[in-house]
C-alpha cells in the first residue's frame, strides 16, 4: 500500500507541475501544449472528477515519453505514456474523494487508445484514503479522455 501512495503522490505532483508550466518548453525537442480543442473528461468510479481544473490540461512530450496533467484546489490527475504503436501507460495518478489512487509497476492497470490527437486512458487505479490509510486498499475504475496537440 505504501508503494501505491508514493507512486500516486509523485504522479499527482507531476500533474500539478505540468499545469503550472502552461504552454512553454525549454528544449527544442520537447513540446508542450494545452488541451483546448475538445473537452477533457475524467471519470472515477463512473463519476466526473471534481476539484481539478480540466480546462487547462498540460500535455508535454519529452523524448519517447508523453505526460498529461491537471491540478486543482483539491488534487490532481496525471498520466505518463511511453511512445509506441499503440502507446503504453507507465503511470497514472488521481486524487478523488480523499483517496490517492495510482497505476504503476505492480499497482493497478491501464490501457490507452489514440484517435488522432485524442487519448483515452482507462483502467483501475488503486491506493488509499489519505486521511485513513489503515482503512485498506481502495480500487476504482477510471477514464481519462483528453486532446493534446
């Protein structure tokens, strides 16, 4: 359980950092953009994720990795994909209903489908309730749909 909390925290903080970065990049081989062409949707356990500003999603490509993230007053959402055909999900982090949830090595599962610039990441994340980590492992299905250019 500690492993999922560490992974989740790292991904959520990366998501918040991506959002703070905005649209700039400091390397010619990296690209950064916002998700403005189509509505970003994040659902956890079938419900829309609240407390996160999905109108300003950061999308950053660096080398063969692609990071997607957004932060808000009460948490964040982030994902890291590895290039390929199809790409693979390396990590996902979500905060929802007081729980920190993650997908990473040995924790949860996720897949990604790509349609042009539209990414749909689905799976099951696991973690713990932040205020009561001894309550046991929390597992929730999720869906992230975002357009990144």
